């Protein structure tokens, strides 16, 4: 039990700005760290629901509501997943050999393509959030997407072959409990069930998109980078959030028109 609590604290310390007691950085304390990553999403989901209640109580317009739904996850996560998304965008846009792409991932400088991809992500996510009703069901759906995307990123980090390069993800993978993939699979199944309960068409769309993201990442990681890395985990978390939200909006609109 203590290992789980320490791993939870480490997950929040590493992947969010939410205060937690300091935990010693050692292998034993990282056994369940990736399994606890979805819990960070659960806390962010709670914050999104509170923002929805506040927006409805104070009569905020859709634009201000959408801005909060877009920015809160990024701010509470410290932008760590968005950083991986931007680094990966820079590397992919270089069209270089895998070795050079891995070097770009490690480069601390922000390239032009990273800025363009980030601007596009924020614009698209905000626009989609303006299409979401200011109600509890929609806010919960967006909240579960925060959990789902992190479970997806952690699952990919555990099951996909690594690049063999030293780094944080390599340390987390080495320390991870052998049953981590099964535990993360339970997270994914629970999130899928939750999304379908909130919106059947939206949940089905999100699940299909998540599966597509996973298999697309598997191919891209092996072909473009020689294996999985922490930046690629951030990339899939950030990208899948946007694409699953897009699927939800389209599925809801199509259901309204056709049924």
C-alpha cells in the first residue's frame, strides 16, 4: 500500500503542479507510477467540473467557458505533455533520420514547427470547446477524456518497445510493475464504459479514435524514432485529447441530425 501511495505522489509531482509530499527518487517508489498517471487526469477532471459549475452560476459565455476548459488541463499539468507534443512536432517536421529526430527531441530550443503545432492545437481545442454545452454531462465527458488520454499514453509507454535511449521513460519502464499493462488496460476499459454511459455515440467515437492513435503511434515510434520515448507519450496524450474531443463533437451533432 505504501508503494502505491508513494507512486501516486511521484506521479503528481512529475506530471502536474499539484502539491504533494516529497518522495525519495528510487526504483521502489516508481513501481506503480505510470499506473497512477490517470489519477492526475481525474483531479483535472474535477477541476473542469468545478469550472463548469462556476461558469453556469456566474453566467459566463461560451467563449470564456471554453477558454477555461482549454487552459486548465495545460496549467494543472505544468504543460509537460504539451512539451512532448511540441518536441515531437519539431522532430517529425525535420524529415531527418531517426537518430537526428531523437537528437531534436532532446534539444531544449523550441522550433518554428513546435509553435505552429501548439497554436493549431490551442485554436482547435478552444473552437471545439465552444461547441460543448455548458452542462454537467459534457463537462464530465471532457473530464473523462483527461483520464483516458493519460491511461492511453501510459499504456503505450509500457507495452510499446522503447528506443533504448536513457531517459525518464526508460527509468519508469524499468521500475514499472510487471502487471502495469493489465492495470492500465482496466483504466482504459473503465474510461470507455464511462464515456459510453455519458454519450454512446461520443464514447464509441472516442474509443475508436484512441485505438487509432495507439496503432498509429506504434508504427510512428518504430519507423521515425526507433522506439517509444517520454516525448512520444506526451505527444499521444495531447493529440488524443484533441482528436477524441473532435470525435465527440461530431458524433453528438450527427446523432442530433440523424436521430
